[in-house]
C-alpha cells in the first residue's frame, strides 16, 4: 500500500488539524513509499523503534512522537531516535491529542467502552477544545467494582483508587494519560474521574474538591487508542499489523 494513502486517511479520520497540540501530529518522519507492515506503539522510543525494525515494519504509528514543538538541533537523543528510523527507512506517524479525543478509536472513548459505556458528553477542556468524555451508568455502581473492571481489562499491574467522594458512581469522566488538569471540571460534572497518572498536586486538588479518582497508569490508558486503530488500518489497507508493547509501569 502507498504510504501517502495511509497518511491521508489518518489525517482525515483523526482530524489532526483540529487540535492545538505541542506534538507535531501527522507524518513526522518520512520513510519508504510502499508499506507492507505497520507497527503500533504508545511511544516512539528507542525500544519500540528497534522492535518495529525486527518485525520489518515500514511504518510506526504512535501516540507519543519524537517532535514536540519543532526541532532546533539534530543531536543527542533526538538524533539517536531519528537515526534508527532512517536506517530502517521507517515512516513515523504520530497522533497525540487527536487520538485522545477521537469519539470512536480514541483513548478516552475506549476507556469508557471498557466499562460498557458510550461517550455521552465531551469533557476536559484543553486550549479551547474538549479531549475527554463523560459516560453514565443506568444505575450507580460501587467505586471498587469500577476499579476492579479496569484492573482486569487494562495492561497494568494495579489501579489506584482515591476515594474522596461518592462510593456509588453514576457519571464517569475519563481523561487518559496525565489528566490532572481536568480534576476541577470533573468535580463539577461527574462522580468519578478516571485518568492515567496522579501527582501530589492532583491528590490535594481532588481531596479538597471531594472527587474520587482512579489512576490506571499513563501507559496503560494510552494503549487503547493505537490498539483500536490497528484493525481498522489492517482491514482497510490490507497490510500486516503488530502492536509493540513497551510498558513503563507508570
């Protein structure tokens, strides 16, 4: 399959131009024109790039790329990552916030689907756009039950519950990755926030606002989008696909 056909589809399907982002979304590194194997991963780190090369991947699609706000110098870690990609003539496609926000394959929509919920309302304002969602149970569910479901369905050793608010939850706000910025909005609109990582400052904010939070891991909550995108690319373009797992435990 032609690389440019895949890129055009992803640009349009993920609506990458609609979101303000520090990440340079889209085709960050240009490689081979012909694509037979596409690897998917959360991060474009050396580990995933080397593993993708071992699978003879012609394209690597990730959530976290290697260019954040432009390139000033090609040296150091950036040069190492770029050299590995160029050596393999591997295309690197990146979708950061667009893959968080997508209502079908996005990290946040997929988080809700793990709980049997659909995105009901946009949530989590970031630079003027909403990148998360709120879902709602028909009947309130115990907070420990929700945490257990996530622990069973996500690729994480454990999830951490901070039970500052209601024990019976009906409205659930989700913000994958580093979702602490959305705590205040969640406290006004939902009974629970599910996010990835949870900092000291986040703890104090949620505690003071009496909002319960489940932290299920930055990495784990952001495996969902690329995994949901993978079968779509395989079926639409007839290419081989592989998910490159490189967990951090965080």
